[in-house]
C-alpha cells in the first residue's frame, strides 16, 4: 500500500471513532434517563458522563495493552 492510502484509511478510522464519542455526548440526556433511574436527573447525567469518561480513558490503556498486536507484521 502506498503512503497516501494509509493516511486516508487511518484518518477515516479516527473520524469514525471521534464521531462515536460525539454522538454519545449529544445523547447523554436521553441515555441517562434510559439507563439510570434516579430521582435526580443531574445525578443520572453525572453517571452517564462518568461512563463517557471511562470509555475515553480506556483508549490509551487499550493501546498500551493491545497495541503490540497491531504492530506485528
């Protein structure tokens, strides 16, 4: 594969990944009411943002643990 094609594929994958995080953030209010049944909607929203933060933190952890698998040729 050539260099430009590799850059295009990696850029598209990164775009999809960031789009997923953006959609999750936009849907936080709906998801908090759907998954966390509490009397205080602010507390439910904080819980869903905690899930968002955990998924955001797991990206580099996953790269550290599983990154060597993608580097094997």
